[in-house]
C-alpha cells in the first residue's frame, strides 16, 4: 500500500497543485492531508476546494491544523506572531461560511492499521505543541500506539526514532527498521522553513517499508504576486523564495 501525505499548504495553490500532480504519478492508495490548509497564502478558498474535491473523489483523509481552527473561529490566534495574526484575519474575511464550516468539522487525528497522523503532536493535539527535540519526542512516543506517526506544524522535515534510545536525523529516504518506532515530520507544501523553497510531501510504501520526503518546484513567483496583490505582509511573499 502506498500513502502520499502532505501538510501545511497554507493557501499556496501553486505549491499544492505541483504536489498533487507529483502525487498522482505515485499512484497512491491513500492520500492524507495533515492540516493547515489555510493561513499565510492568498488562495485559502481555492485550496479548501481542492482538498474537499480530493476528499470526495479520492477518499483523501483530512485533519485540522492550528491555522484551520483559527480561521473558522474554533481556536484563538491571540498567541500568534503579528504576521500569522494578520494572515488569519485576512483569511477569515475572505472565506465563506461553508468553507469555515468545513474547517470546523475537521478531526484532529488520523489513524489506520499502519499509521497515526496529527498536525502538531499526539499529546493534546488541540494545544498545537511542537515536537522539536528528543525530550518532546520522548513524551510523544508514549501518546500513540502505532509504529509510525506522521506530523507537520514546524514546516521542517525531521525523523525521530525510538529503538531503546531516542534520536533524530534528517534525510530524504528512510528504510524502516522493524524494531523501531518513528515520529516523522513531513515538512510543508506551501511554506517550507528548512532552507529549501521547494514544496514537500511524503511517500510511504508499506510493501518496501520505505518513507521518502520528496520535493517539487512550483510557480513561486505567481504565489508571491498573489500574496502582494491581496495586501498581505510582503515578508510572507519574500520568505517563500528562501524556504524560511
Ligand atoms: Zn503550518
């Protein structure tokens, strides 16, 4: 079975379309979207439409991110930095009631026999904790049953693994060790922050027991000019070029 998983689209339609075109070539059995469909970028409604279509036509599993919950009024954005706050306020002003209702109904976790998925952390998913170091990973490995947990949220791909001890590594291709458990951050479609501006997604092939983090180029200039045309903060356009 092949899973294609993607996260943190952040209303970047050009990046999403590039990822979906690449994903189609993988011929996945299951698509999984780990949340943050909206926020930061200029095409929140269009990105929601794409994801809803994938859900209806291809059975894509979709869970909520913190920006999705903030944009529909389900959680507070008071603690956000000013860029995120401005983007959320703008997003709220352009989304339809139907779009907000869609976001408000998204579940916080995904699971099947092979994997667990959550936007931020298995511990208190609705509190949007980050898993950034070994201590965070240690606590979170105790909060899910599956062997593998896929997450987004930090926009930086990283693999935490537990096999007696817990450690982490950053690499594009991971051959799963049968004795290990994993928490895998799959990076971001629409606003990568690992210094690589290309859109990220993950492919998990259960037959080969391999997880790959893949990167695809997209029309960055188009996404940037839409952000500027919408009157969103210029830095939200600029950062896309640097992947930070
Ligand atoms: Zn995000």
